[in-house]
C-alpha cells in the first residue's frame, strides 16, 4: 500500500508541475476564466 501511495504522490506532483507551467505560459495572454479566476458561476465555461 505504501508503494501505491508513493506513486500517487509522484503523479500528483507531476500534474501540479504541468498546471503551474500552463498557468505561467497563458498569463501573458490575459486572465483565463476558470484557470486564473475562481469559477463562481456556471457561465465561466462559456466566457472567452
């Protein structure tokens, strides 16, 4: 079970790295709804 937990943490950390890289690369394009803002209503999916 410990090996599964270790693998899960590794996977989680790689996904966090990808999320931060995507956020950093899209930041110069302006605030991206749902990525740089809190999705506080269902309309954020359709925002451009």
